[in-house]
C-alpha cells in the first residue's frame, strides 16, 4: 500500500490586473468583467498554496524539504509577480487575460519543471478569501 503524504506551502503576493478581451468593444468588456475591467487596473492580495504529494524519504522522513519548496516558489513565482501589474509588467500575461484561472495554470507551468515529476503538484490560488481556483483538479 502506498504511503503517499501531501505537504503544503502557503505564500502570498500582491498584484494588479485588468480583465479585458481586446477583441471586444468597451461595453462588452464592461458588461462581462464589471469592476475587474477598470482601465486603471485593480489589485488583489493573492494567497498561493502549493501542494506536493509523494512518499516520505526513509532517511529524512520528509516528502519534500519545505524550505526548498519555499525558495523555489519565491524565486519562480513571488519574485516574478509580487507588486507587479500582471498585464503590463509580465511576459506571461502580455497576450493572456490574467483571470485567476489563467494565473493558476501559469504558476503551475512555471513550477512544474522545478520539481521532480515523482511528486504530484497541485496549485491553489485565492484571489479573495472566498474566490479561489485550483490546478490541476485531480
């Protein structure tokens, strides 16, 4: 029987964004995205939870060194997105609408190459205390 254990690392970052589809007119963008379409942008205090699942190492008892995971998240995600305008300051969202759904997939895709594939990776992103997304949804 597998003895897989999930470990979690919680981080946060602050970022501004504007939800907008450049193929739509202003009225359609305003109707679909509401306040999130503010042409002067708006910000969120994002809470990020990174989950790794694997078997504890017999020598250390760790599934994964959480200090290492913290460093990887900081270098790969926090340093890239914290106190940034996602639309204007990041390559990832130059042509991708920075919805929570798109942000969580981007974060996953940035982290996945940094973490050995023997670990299952899942990312949960809270845009507000009541609105959050998760990828993948396994």
